[in-house]
C-alpha cells in the first residue's frame, strides 16, 4: 500500500470506526506510528478536517464525508460476489437490500471498469451447501436477527439430533441470543440457554415456534462473537477402518468429527472424536461394508443393534 492509498484508507477507517489512536492506525496498516503522524499531517494540509483529541486519538470533524470512491474491477467483483452471497444466504429483508446494493454498484461503475468486472465475474461462481434458505428457516433467521438487534430473549421448541423418539429429542428453550453464525451452509444461533445454564449452539433448521419474549437479553460485555471459540467437549475417541474403495472420497470430503487419517496397506485407519456415538451412527451405516468400527466396543454393539433392527424390516 503506497502513501496515497494509505491516506485514503485512514479517512475510511476514521469514518467507519470514529476516534482512533495513532497506535491503532499503525497496527491496522502495518506501519510505524511516526508514518501515521506524517500521514495525518499531510491530510490536514490537503484540507481534510482531522482533529486530534488529547489522550484519545484522531477523529474527523462532524459533517465531513469522503466523496464517492472509485472501484477497481477486482474491488467491484469482490463487492458483487458479496452481494450475491448475502442475497442467497440471508432472509428476505437482506436479500432485497443485497440486490439493491448490487444494482447501485453496477450503476456507478465507469463503462471500462464495468466491462472488466463482468469479464472477471463471469469466470467465478460462488457455490454453497444450498442455494437459498427457504420457508421456516428464513422466517426464523429474520426473527432471530430482530431479537439480537432489539436485545430480547427468544423462546422456541428445539429438536436435537440423534436416536430416540421425537418426544424424547424435543425440548422448550429460552435463550439470550448473542449472534448468528453460518457454518457449512447452515445457520446456527449462539446464545445463553436458560435451561442448560450455559452458552449453547442451536441449528435454525431444528427450531420451531420461535417467539420474541418480553425479557431483555443479557449479553456479557466481554463477549466477542468473532473471537468466540466453543469449548471442545468431544471426548469419545472412535477408531474406524475404511477400505481402499472409499479412501479417496474420505480424503477429499472429510467428516466434521474426523480427527486423523492414517494410510494402511488395504485402506485407511480413521480416528474421530465425538460427544456421543449417535452423532456419527448414521454416517457410519451409510458406508455399509466399506467401514468397520474398531473401537469403542460400546459403538460396535450399537452398530449391531441397529443392523439387527434394519434386518427385521426385510
């Protein structure tokens, strides 16, 4: 990044984040504090109203707005692909806004840049696990997004994965929503569950009868969704042998719980870590005779019971 690009970026940083210390700007742009001082001085001399607040940092004077910024073809493609993604993976309100944003970007591009951006975009395609969220999941996403913005607790029915009857798997939850995360094409709510008395994760596709409750949602002041990492509680180690016929597919499309693949003469030794066997039972059964559970014995027994139950259907 040259000096001119950095000075423009400093203005955008101050516009979007407000007051910033020289040390913060230096860290953001990977340069020295002395260089930031010189850039601020140059901006002031150019007529940009940057004010220095003793002990706080630099800020733009109220009412100052940067004139429209020109896009390069690559920047335009990045923005357009982002709009395409939001249109496909968010609820209806954001889909409409993403389409509008895409039209505005396309409308302001100079013709040469527009032609180049279209040429670059034609060679890229953004594929996700599913093209669009639909139906109940879209409505759930919109309600949860509103609950987060309004800082309100939500109540809903939740059906866990695994074995057992539908009644055994269902529960009613009240949750203080902290944030929404898109994982492998599926939306997940992260929040404090008042039933379990801890932070839990809930897949939107397993939620129903979602309501915004009257109680205010209490999010800890130190909770940062972007820095949050859940505790790894997958303590059960599963060893599985897989024959050579499916080895390549396992290498290229690993399971979420897969921890290690070790090459064998006649296949692969696969190690998985799970919370409970039911999390991978259907996955193991789906490979048929191409897989054999080696340990733990409790999972081997569970596989035998499921196979006997399946055989009794025929």
